[in-house]
């Protein structure tokens, strides 16, 4: 991980909007910056552009884009099912803690499920990932393409709306749970899969560099069971020993999927 390594930060233009965006990043907790210098080579660099924000090191580049959330939401709006929603059983007006935010795909789908009266608290241990996703959610409206597809346009508009239900916090989930009262949220969700990525997973590999790779902590699961009203859900690779180690019951389904979901009912 490079979370402790200073990151070079710059904008491509000197207009007010990009400068305000840069100032926002400089104020984010946990991040260490070197202002107005190009990292280049093996030095990490955050570039704020009119097309978005890009974190680069060498040939790797990390940016926020709701690509998989968009595809999944298009399918949901067409009436199809989603295994994540089947596992979490989120309802309109419900509350979700996404304890391992990553790039926010599941948090966005969760926000759609709980609707305008619900809320999603998204925890991310990497300060730079938390900052990039929070910035991306704030500027999601600017990413909406001019699409001729009605399904795609409707899904984009919906994502922009539900993104406002997500509150991103830079935090270690177990430590954060300790300050939450018993039975105060409906569902707690863990997806620690990105700590073991395949080399050909081009979309996830850059995230792997900036993420925490520690196994999910048993104490975090126990705390999640304390604060959840209905269930705690774990997403892991099929046949992963983590389900048994952490006490999750694997849900049936997804015969041809490389992942499974485990649930603890509380």
C-alpha cells in the first residue's frame, strides 16, 4: 500500500472549479500531498481534470466510475434480480453499513434499494480511496453521458439521485463499529475480495495497490452482529474458507458465478 506515501497532486487547468476541487482534496484526512509537482515514473500522482480525477503510478491508473453499478442497475430497472440484493434483503427506508467500500459499486446498488428515505454509511480504510470515491459521488452528475439509450439514461439519472444517500467515511470498520449502538442498522455488509485480485482483473488491480489487504477480522464480524438488526452479509470467492472461519452460512445460487454470499441472521 502507498497510503503513507506522499502523493503529488495537480490540476490540468487553473479554472475556479478545478482549484476548488484540489482544495477539497488537500483537506481530506489521512492523505499526504505534495502540491503542484508531477510525480511521474514510480511516484504516485493525483491529477484533477475536467474529465475526472485520476490516481496514477507508473502505468496503473485508478479513477471512480460507476460502470458495474450502472450495468447492474439497468438490469434491475428491467426487472432482473441481483444476488447482492437477494443476500442483503435491503428494503425501502432501510439502513446499510457498507464496511468495505472499495469503489462503491455495491454501495450505489444498496442506496437504490433503500431509496430516498433510507441511508448508506460507507466505510473505507484507505484514505485516498475514500477521498476519490467521495469526490466521484459528489460529481456524478457531471459524468452522465449523452446517450440515446433510454435504459442507460434512466439508470444514470437514478444513480445520481441515490448517490446522495451515501455517506463516505475514512475509518477502520471494527473501530468505527465500537461507537455504534446495538441494533441500530438493518444490514452490515463486507466485501473484502479485492485484497486477492487476479492479474487480469484490470479494473480492480489498481484498487488493490491502494487498499488494505488484511483478512476480515473476527472481532469486526462480532461487532457487526451486535449493531445489525437483521443480518450481516459477506461476499467472498466461491469455496472460500472465510465463510466457515467467520461463521457465515453460504446462500444457495450463482452456480456459475466465481463468488458466493454468506449471511449471519441476528
